[in-house]
């Protein structure tokens, strides 16, 4: 799918994020989607204000801005504002797995040793398959930092991969907490 940025050719298309019209001549983001009403192969665009796309279609807009370098030019001030909005949207998204955080409650059990993870304790969150009757869903599993490496190695990961991922994905832990984390993992 090739998304585009272009000047609105008319003022008729509404923004799919905020539902307000996009003014003629204003730069807009076109999200390429399959046309459900065509027999196949055909695509159509869903239009968004650039600022709306920064929040709602962050990854798509970022890739399109990178691929579009210059054509048509997004003015520097607007570009800077979009970068700010995209960074804001990134910060709101949950960090990718695995990452470390502090247990907000004392309810979760460690998937390694089976013991409860105390409230406020450092923990490693990872994505695991959860069986619900006949279906398998993706959900979060939690581990004590000291139980994490063994669990990852059992599942084909390496200690280095785990620490690398934790370093990249973890937000909201202080430097001291990060140090403690890596002394235990
Ligand atoms: Zn909008
Ligand atoms: Zn444990």
C-alpha cells in the first residue's frame, strides 16, 4: 500500500479522523485502502488532515513523510509540529514487548516461578499465548526479572536478546531502577 501526501484537489473530502472538512489546497494524508465496492485490485484513499494523521496513523504518516521527502514539500514549521505530534502519539502507545515496568498491583503471578509479583516490584512484561477454551489469544505475561532469562531461554530466546529488548522497549524506569533490573535479569 502506498499512502500519499498531496494538496487537496477540492474542499469536499472530509477527514476520517476528526470528520471535519479538509480545505482545498491544504496538504492532506491519503491512506490507501482496498476499495470494498470494487471487484479486486482497486484501491481508494481515506483522507486525513496531516495533524490528525500524526495521532491516528502515526506509523503510516512517518513512513510516508520519509518516502516523500520533498514532494510536495511540507513546510518546515508544519513538519516540526507533525514530528512533535507523532512523538506524543508514540509516548501514549504501550511499549512493545518485552519491556520492564513496576507492578501496579500485587495480583499478577510470575509465569516462571508461580509466585506473586509484589506491588511496586520490577517485572518483565512479555507477550504470551493465553488459551481461552478453544481459542488462543495474545496477552501479557509477567516475570520476576530473576526468572525472566530462564523463561526466555526455554522459549528459544537468548539472554542477550532479552536484555537488548528490555533496554530498547522499557520506558518510565529511572536509571537506578534500570541498573537494578539488569543486575537481576
Ligand atoms: Zn482531521
Ligand atoms: Zn518468578
